[in-house]
């Protein structure tokens, strides 16, 4: 690029008509496509394992327009935790709009449609969200609100895990809503490829089990949090985080056997653990 620009300048100085370099450069595309593939030791959704405390393969694709509008899809394998059934897969369809409020502040409004292809009936649901992010120096802070209006997938179809295991609905067709508020922080450590991260969230929802014997808010309401760090090399990012919730085994006992690894009725799928993931972005 520098050689071409020097040649153009030399041509002008010599009185020779030389086309400007900018005229030969195609304008940037108004649409960008990005994606990622992740290998994780566990898939924790809001602190609760969706992969039965086993590994997960995840991938996503996003198409964004310079206007701020974007659409995307994200998927992960599932296991355990009720009766996902079918392909034992979560597929999220996402659409939204990002807008810069200032040089260091952005608002993001959108909707996620959670799908479980081939799984139990009435398990898909929609969840609108709004996120407000700001940066100051090496720190980025994000406050988010996710509100899913009343839907059957979030209802209290089973009062207890025993009812779910017996296949006996206690309130088939029940519709409930769910609210999830979060705060996230990322701090880039100067002179290193490391970014420290922290997350805290609180969920309010039904205190039973939905049509697939799971719940977006186990025990009705609970806190989840994580502390960890990213390190990046080229397009690869390694994350190691400690993830936990305040859901005790005693408070979740009525959800058993669903709320345990292998649905054996012992242990918990929301206790503290270290999760590691490796993501390749493209």
C-alpha cells in the first residue's frame, strides 16, 4: 500500500496523471459475517448444567448490517436435565439491533428464540432482551435484562421431580414468565493477552418443572455467578472460569431426580465447578 501511494505521489510530482489509489479500492461491505466454534468442558446456562456435567460442542454464526441490525444462530448439544429428547440439541435463533449511544456506550435490543429440535412438545420459547454496555479505560461493563413473557415452555407443568419421573402432569398447559437480570464486567490486563471477567445474575420464574421436566429458573428464583479469565492468541480464545449458584441440594431436593447428573436423584447440576472452553473465531 505504501509503495503504491509513493508511486502515485511521484507520478503527480513528475506531471504524470496517475489514478488515485482510493479510486481503485472497493468500498467496505455494509454486511459482515462472523462466527465461532467452541469446545467446552460443560455447558452451563445461567449456572445450571445443560450437558449433564459433560463436554459440549457449540457453534454460532452472525450476520450484521452497518445499520446495526443483525441476525444469528447458535447451537449446542444437550444431555440429561429432564427430557430434552429428539436430537438433544439447543438451537437459538437471534435477531436484534445495536446502536451507539456515545463513543463508549452501546445499547443492544433483540430477541432469542430457544428451540429444541425433535424434543418434547411445547418446549420452545421466545425471550426478548436489552443490553447496555460501556467502556472506560481497559474495563467494559454490561447490564442486561432478559424477560420471557408467559409461555407453556416456562410453565409449572410438574410440581415435583417425582411427578415428572412418573409422567404425571399436575398442571398441563400452565404458562409462566421469567425475568433474568445480569451484570458483567471485563478488564483487559495491560501488556498481556489476558482479560479478567466477572458475572452475576438473578433469575425469577416458576418453582416447578416445565413440559420437558426442566425450568428456566430452578427453585423459582436464584443467583448465579462466575469469575474467570480469557487469553487470546490470534483467532483462538481460552477461557477458564469458576461457575456457581446459590441453589443448595436441600432447596432443589423436590426437583429430583431431574436436577442431578444422569437423573440418578443424587448430587446437583448447579453446584460450583470450573469450566474451561476453547473458542475459534472466524
